[in-house]
C-alpha cells in the first residue's frame, strides 16, 4: 500500500467531516493495530462506536480486487456495519453482509453523507418514520414479488410485517414468514408419486411396525448443507451453539424425511438404497395436513445462482440499505432445508417436514455419517398422514430378492396392509 496515498485519503476524509459538521463521526488509521491493519486502512466511529472499515487502494478496483477484498473481510472475526473500498476513481460501500450499498460514490462528501444518513436512521429516525417506511415496504414487496405471489396473498403477508424501531428490525408475525416461503416453493399436487429409497432392514421395520422414522432437522446440517442458505443470503454462517435454548428446543421439535421424484432410478438405488440391495417405497401424496410441509427441494442453477434466494436477498439488502433495518428470518432454520446447491439437482428431492408436539415420543441417537446428536420420532401409518405407501420395490443386487418378494408380501398381509401395498422387483437388470 502507498502510505502517502493512504494519508491523503485520510486527510481528505477528515477535512470533509469537519466541513460537513459531523461532530458525531471520527476516523483513525489502523496502522497501529496489528489485528485490524491487514483488513483495511481507516476505521470510522459514530458516537464513539466503531462502525466501519475502509480499505484504500491506489489502483482502480477491478473485479478481482473487489472479490479478494470481500473474501478477506468475510473470513475475519471482526464485523462492521459497513465496509468501504476507496481508490483513485470511486468509492464503493458494502453493508455488514458484504453486499453493495447504493451505486459507487465519486467524492468524499457523497460517501460521508450517505453513511451519516444510514447511521441517523438507525440512531433515532426509524421510530419517527415508521408509517412512511411501512408504506415504502409495501411498495418494495409488490415490486420484488410481482409475478411470484398473488397480490391478495402478498397483501396478507405485508400486513404481517412489522417494524421494531428500537431494535432496528423488520419482522414477520407468527406464520407469515412460512407463508411467504410456501408461496415461493413448489408443493407436489395431491396424487403425486414420490419415492423413498432405504436399506432393506429399514423397509422391514417400517412395515413390521407400521410406522415411519423421521429425523430431527438439526441432523440434516451435514457437510453438504451446513449454512448453505445463510451463506447465500448473508455471506456468513450461523453458529448453532449461540442460539438460545428455547430456540434449540423448538428446532428439535421439527422432523424431516427425504424422498425423490425419481422412480426405480439406479443412481438413487446406489446412493440411498444400499447399493441396490435395499428397497424403495412408492408413496402417494394425499390431502395437505397442518402439521406437515411437503415441498420439492429448490436447486440453484449451474452458475450457483438460486432464483428464490436471490429474491429474498434483494429484499433483505434493499431494507438494510434504504433504512438501516434488518429483515429477521426467524424460521430460516426450518425452510432452509428446502434449498440445495446445483450439484444435487439430479436427485430431484422432495422433503416432508413434520412439526411435533409433547405427545410425540422423542428418541435420540448419533447420526451414522456425521456423528451429530439428533432426535428422531416414529409416526404411525394412519389417516393423519398426508401420504401413504402404494408399492415397495426390492433391489436386485440382494441375493434373496426373489424370496423376499413373497416374504414381504406375507408380512404386509399379516399386518393388514395387503389391500394397499404391492411388492415388486426393480425393473433395472443391468447394474454393476
């Protein structure tokens, strides 16, 4: 870094602060701080609180320079309300989640006035302008969700969005957040067939006891999913151990089962059907149930972009950038399980999420693959389920598949399920 240029920027920012009469603001260089100096050159304070970090570059900020700087900031343990990148040509601001704030600025005066506007909104103006912001929020929601959500439903969602001026937050009332997500994700229609691939022993236990095993959602936080949605929306991860115990308790009352739209598919057999030695349930979707959410998993595109998460990210950052308010997603730990990266799109997954209560007998185990302590429950095969087994397919790689065909049929007969479920052998003959 050219120190002369750094001092030049610092001096001009300081002079601009004086000219604008911003007594609440102050700045200092990071050069004396060995932990902060690698992250940027100038620190900004508002009423004595550290709020911003500015990196000064002599050369223009190319895409690679911006990308590398954002990566450095995202990996740091220090977090700020805003980040600035200043060079000879322009000044760019990023919010606390490292997304661009407004367009680029071309004078020190412009960037300081914008920061002042942001901080004063957060300091005292939110409560005074709540009604105006609520009206603007309504227009913002209609502009962003136009064509995605029916206008009448969207109006209902907007009525369930409230501003907490003291905390500088925008929140959804009760079930409104889940209603929003429900509108954005696809629900399989009644009569749709979905498939659950599993080991032979699991298939036997399911039919023998006439109940399904459903795993707690915390156990879904494996290496393929952990913080995917949070990282996409906020460029940060959320540490589970920092959550309040009541939030943890609520999470552990949610249970999930993964299925697919793919019938008798060799890839699914290999991944989830014990390498074609297991079984696959064909299940039919029935009428909706208030305690179950059944959704097609939404996958990102090949380039990594997720259309639905992009919309949510746009809403979040528009609210943050315009008014300095955070849009709080209280139910993100639930609906995030319906989103996955592009690489998993071949699975065409359908997930069934169940909300338990105190009447459910909750058991615990360590997940086999990732050693996560996780609750699970059994749900009975009865009229309360929004799905039912129609067929069970047996994999051909098992030496006893032909014997098990009639043995499973006998088990089903003895359990009184023979009028509902047929036992078949997979049609796939060529496999390795």
